[in-house]
């Protein structure tokens, strides 16, 4: 059984007490984190896609394409896309499941959900997509509901990641696959230093110039730093009850795709 992961904050920062958790590098009350994360995404929702393209230089599309390729989603499947935001993965899943399947785009943030609904509707997606405002820790779906569950760049914002992984496992059908696409830890020390320099300098500057919001992108950089590394997250998925858990590093470990199967 893997213990709850407690990330190590930078020098000068304190580890959270039992009733607190990390919001970036700061400690906040656990019952306040969700609302503070919500404020971040309310602020950035309108420029979210543009900023994704700028921050990753378009490479996020390749990370998501790889996720789709490994999903095993087929016509007639039911898929849950948690923290689905503006719908990049939802669109691809909807194409794969066809008219006989269903994709649920779930997001805790109403602003992101509205942007996703408008974007997909404008592109002609309708019949096989459902939109649900939902918390990843308390998913409003019955046990054994989905053939596949994905969460892309959302797990690091969840207060209790272990509980969220357990609930994602609960709603999967036996044999179903969980896919966690998330920023992770670069495997090369030189890349890691360059990545930190980029994250803590370029991202807030771009956020200010493009979205008029440097603070949200400072939080983004900090939340990535505090997220569990590849092996720790794999252990957390094992502890949630998944089997055959593995991960795939992309862009030198800047991003990793974790995959596990419900037995």
C-alpha cells in the first residue's frame, strides 16, 4: 500500500499540516483549495486554448494524440473526460465512440465547462456528448459506468489525489482503462533547470501579456513543481486498485502519461 504523497516544497516553504494542503507553494486550508483553483480557471478560461498553444509551442497536441492512441476506445464505448476543459480529448473520443457511444465532459469549473460546450457545439458535436459539472473526488456516476476515464492536466489541481484516483477507479468498468496525462519531472538535470527557468519566468510573463493574469500562471508553474513524480504517481494508482500500471515519459519527462487497468 502506497502512503499519501507529501511533496517537498522549496526552501523556506512549510509542509502543510493535516488540515491544510498546497496551493502552489503556499499552504491553504483543504476546504479552500477548490475555490482558489476555481478562481484561477475562471480567470484563464477565455484564453485557455491560446495559452496552451503558446506555452507548449503546440506540443500539447502531440501529448494528447498519444493519449488517444493508447486509450483503446472503440465504437459504442462510454468515456469520461475529467477536467475536460475546452474539450480537446472529448472531441477525439466522440469521434471514436461514434453515435452509439457516449462521452461525458466533466469539469469542476463552470467557466471552463461553458467554454468547452460552446466550442464543441460550434464544431457540430452534439448527440454523443454530455456535460457535467463534477468534482473528481466525488464523481456523480454509478460504479462500473465507463470503458475509459481520462484526466489531462487536472490531477495536480485536485486536493485529495488519492481519493480522486479511487473514485475514478470506482466508475470504471472491469477491464476499463484510466489515463492520467500530467506535467511531471524531467529526467535530465539540465532539462530540469531549463524547464524551471522557463516555468517561473516565461509563463507568468506570457500570462500577463496574453491573458492579463500573471498570478494564475505563477500558480501553474508552482503546481507542476509540487505534483508527485512519475514513480510516486504510479504507486498511488496501484494503491487505488488499478493493475498493470505504467507510465510513458514525453518531452524528456516534462509530461508523463500514466495508464492503469481496473481488474
